[in-house]
C-alpha cells in the first residue's frame, strides 16, 4: 500500500520553536501522537494528536491543545466539556513521533464520562519472567 | 492531502479474536498505537505500533509484540536486546485506535539506554487552574 511521504515540516502555519520543530517526526498527516497522563496518579488518560501549532499552543498556554483529525481543527480540551487539562509537563520521545503530556485533569478525560479512555480491558495471558 | 481509507479489517493474516478485531479502528497502515506503561511505577516507557496479529500475540503469549513500520516485520520486545516486556494487562481505548499495555520491563525500555523513551523534556508554561 503506498502512502504519502511524511512531511519534514509543519503542514499548517506554526510559530513552534524551530529547534523543537526540527526534532519532530510527523506522520503522513503532519501529526505526532500525544499521550496524556494524569499528574499525581500517573494514570494514562487518553491519546490524541498534535500538529506543530497544537504543540506550540500546549507549551505556551499551559492548556492541552490537540488537532482534531475528524473535524480538521484545533481543539482545546475542556473548551466545550469543561473538562480542562492544565499542563504540568511535556516530553518528546527518542524518535520524535510522540509526546507525553502530564496534566491536571478536571473531571473525566474521556467523552464517555470515564476517568480514562482506556477502560476496555482485554483478556490477556500474562507473561511470566523466566 | 489524500490518504488511503483506513482498513476495516486486518491488513495481514491474523487469528485475533474477531470480537476484539471488530473494535479496532486501524490507521491507513492497519495499525493501532500501543502505549507502554511500567507495572508498579506507572511510568510511560514508549510508544509502538500493533497490527491485529501483534495484538493477538501480545494477548496470548504475554510478551509485548509490535509491528515494526521501518522493518515491516513483527518484533518481540527484548528479542535482541534482552530488555523483555512481560505483559500484565492490555486495555483498548474508547475509540479503538490505541491500546495501553502494562508490562514488567526488564532493563531499559528505550534503545538509547534510557529507562523511558520520553526523556526529552520540552519547556512549558504550566497551566494554572482558575
């Protein structure tokens, strides 16, 4: 299956620090994954997507901001739900295709009303260290 | 930019439980994101990718197994490095495009030798709840 080459620059205008932008390895849509973790509990709450500008806004406003792939627009978490995410820290991973966002979560992170989006536990045969 | 439609079925042969396969929302390459968290500490260690069969192997062998996008092959974490991941639990998120894998991590999760891949902290203006 052929997919477009991933872009090496932002696909939408952004004032993200060029030194950070240069470290991003974006997918074909110009996005990196954003893994959201709750400050204090360490619970993994959700995964969303950021382009350069969403990352810039997240870093500079202290409010978690994503790119909505379905609506093709920026999305400040909590803007409609009131379930704000106040950013405590952001780390980039070793290959630049994901960020870990640590937040203070107001209310439920998941649109279903669950604390976390990862509430659907799958049956697993757990590994036993040998 | 036009990208292929995401597949509604596995892109490679898999014996994953059809009830689970039906809940996956794969990307254009037939993959879901796998967020890996350390059992006990709750540290987020890395992000990788799974197709249906990698998820099946992870669930049934108890050894975290991914799909390598660069090598286009299955990859059992630790197979070459010795840094095994013994699976303690797997949860699917609300929209089916990501799984959270809780593991016992042997050694460093990151190929750089770091405990976690998310070691590159970005400067952030932290949010203040109002």
